[in-house]
């Protein structure tokens, strides 16, 4: 029986190492490669057979959602499982529309990842944990910041402008401006430099 060929994609080396270690415990799986952004994923699959791609959402150069769109269009036979740091329901509609086969929190990538791979390779979807996902209006008590606001802080720290953030998150520029205003108020920041310092101090980036 041939092994399932898995490509891992995440811009954090420690995450890639952890995923590889988890998957190496299963003889039915073979990690054939690693990528740190969506463009590297597309380049890899041009030259090597892949059965399933495990994609992080937030990556530089090309994010996971954009990469997944291209994969589903040009390589529909390849299965996709998206990994996300924050359990946000706002992702789900877009993920389902694209046709992504599964979604999993990074905090649940142990036995759940193997189960998810088996499920999608069997032709089914894996969205078991959606019921635990939070809405964007639910706040993280420690900082009084919503998961969406924390995500926007990370993108601001990467140097993205409001228009770029809007495109990346599939929301309007006006919504980004509203989030930014709320973020500055909640963090007590007067400018972007202070906001980034707040994020670093509180381990948000």
C-alpha cells in the first residue's frame, strides 16, 4: 500500500518541525517536503507528486487562502487542510467556498491531524472543531482584543497597509479602519510604533 504524500507549509520552522514529528509516527504518511509560503508550495508540486497539503493561513509572499484557491483550480486532485492559530468563524465561509477539505486549529495538531488527513483522503471533509470556533465579537479577556484584532495587529507589524489587510482578510477597507481605531483605543497606543511595542511586550507577535 502506497504511503500518503504530505507537503507541509508554514513560515515558522518550529511549527514545521513539530508537524513533521507528529506525522512521522504514522507509517501510512510520508512528508515529502516543506514550504514557508504559498509560492514555494506551488513550485514544489510542479515537480513532485503530493496527495495532501497542510497549509498555514498566515504566511509571507503568498498566504494559505490564496494558495488554496490556486491549488483547487489547477490541482483539484490535491487535498488541502488549513491550519489556523485563532478559532474564527469568519474564515469558515471563505474556506468552504474555495472547497478546502479540512480546517484545524494549530493547538489541535496531534491525533486530530492524522484523523483529519485520513478523513479527507477518504473523500470527506474535516470540520469537526468548527463548533468550538469563536465569533470575531468574542474577546480575549487578557487583552480585551478579539482574535480578528490580534490578527490585524500581526499584519500591521508585518508592514501591511489597510488596503492590503482588507484584501488579505476578505473584508472592506472601512472595516479595517474601524478595527485599527478600536485596537489603538484598547491598547492605549498613539501610533503604529507604540502598537507594535505593545504587541511585542505582550507576546502577540
